[in-house]
C-alpha cells in the first residue's frame, strides 16, 4: 500500500510534500508509514508532526491492497470529519495520562 | 638559590662531583635502584633488558605496555581518547612556566588536549566501561568498547504530543500526551555514546548543525494510564528533534 503526503514538509526525516510513502498497515487507530528516516512509525490519518499541532497535511491513496483498506479508511475519515463539521461537535480530547479510549 | 632544569641525561653523584669539582664519592644513592624499581613494579626481565638498552623512545616503550598498564598510567578517559587517536602521544607533555621554578614540563590535562565538551564525553565513556576487562580489549577500537545501546537518565517531554487517532465506525479522537510527562527507560540506540552508527547523522549535522559524531537517536517510554507509548527522537545538545511514535501497547 502506498500513500502520498500532501502538505508542508516537516522534520529532518519525517514527511516531505508530494512524496509517496509505503504504508505497512492501519493499527491502533494510526497508520504505520515508512517515512524519510526509512523506518516505520505511526502517523495520524491527518498527518503532521506529533509535537506541533499547527502543521497538518493529508494523505492521498496511491496504491491500495485487494480489500481497498486505505480507500475505505479515508472514506470513513472524510465522512466522520464532515459530520463533525456539520454538527459542530469537536472531537473528544483524550489525555492519555488520565483517560481511556 | 636552587635552580632546577630538565636534563637529557642522568648522572650519578660521582660524575656530577667530577664535573663540578666537588668530592661526592662517598655520597650514597638516595633513590631506589632500577633493579629495585623493576622488582617493585614486577617489570619482566625482557622489558628490563629493553629498557636498559635505551633503544626505545618513550612512546615506543608506552606502546609496548599492555592495555591495562597504559590505562593505569594515563587514566581511563585519557587512554580512551588516545586510543581513538584524539591526540598524538607527544601532546601528552606540555611546556610549563612558573615564576618560581622557571620553564619546565608537565602533563597536559584531558581538558587541555580535547576541550571541555570532548573531555567530559570521554570521562563519561570511561565510566560506562568501568567493568571492562581491558587486557582482553587491547586490540579493539573505542567503538568496540561502547555498548550497543546506552542507558541514560530519564527525560521529560517538553512539548505536548498530540494527533488525530481514528477508529472506523466510531470517529476521531484527539490524543494528547501533555508536556511535562516523564519519558522513562530512555536509551540511546544509535550515535554518540554507542557502538551503533547513526546512519543519517551527517544529514542532521548538515541541516541543524554540530558534528555528526555528536548526534544520537533515542528511545523512551511514556506510561499512559491505559497505554504505553514508545517514543523515538533524535537528539543533539539535549534538544529533541523529530519526535515520533513507534508503537502503542495496551497495558
């Protein structure tokens, strides 16, 4: 599976605008991506640096598996975000030191 | 008034007396003989012969010593730095001057040889390898002596870590690991202080600064209430870069 990152490049070895990355799967609510460091790390479906909320980009599916895992996932993400925007509810913020999810 | 100066030769009282026109023939030797020194320090007969032949330079003689002996003479940190070629043997001696004693020679400190930061680095390295059997590592390089992974003191997350977590059929959640949280079990997995090369250290040095040898890749754990997160980052001068989540595990 392959995804193209579109958005501001960030980090020295993280994600670069317009670059296609290998996606090893979707696990625990996050995407496992082989990034610019050539190692696999977990990235959000709305990608950006973990320590800077102001930088966010998006993924574009370049190559999917037979089950269409990534296409379905991003369709779910799109619908979810549209619903959130339409209803005006903000996503739940989970402080991992206190809350479960 | 007493005047001292280094002399290239060693002379006995008899010889000095003859030169100065003083009869010191009855003066007894004040120091131990070479044989006494050799016995005290367990110097092998072969090495005694070599020494007495005086065909070796000080450096050649030092190099003929075992790693453990060399290390005892220089001290562990200085020995490690010398072994890695951080300075030449001749630099170990420095010229000194004192208004009282005049010109002389002294041993250069590690800080004088390498600068404060590098000296501190080698002192730390030598402490980490305190339990090493130095005789066995005589032929190895410093990189061989370093641990594959170095354990360091725990750290603190200075900036919050956050991102969107998506559960199909449920929706999105904004995960937050607040600033100030402890990073525990912190380990250097590559780069400075380890035997594991940090493959892209030169890229980091080029883009951010410093020497490639100073960059490190670290791992630490955030113990959340229900999940633990393995965090990876790159570090230089205690500043963390490219914080990433390697995995999350339900506790």
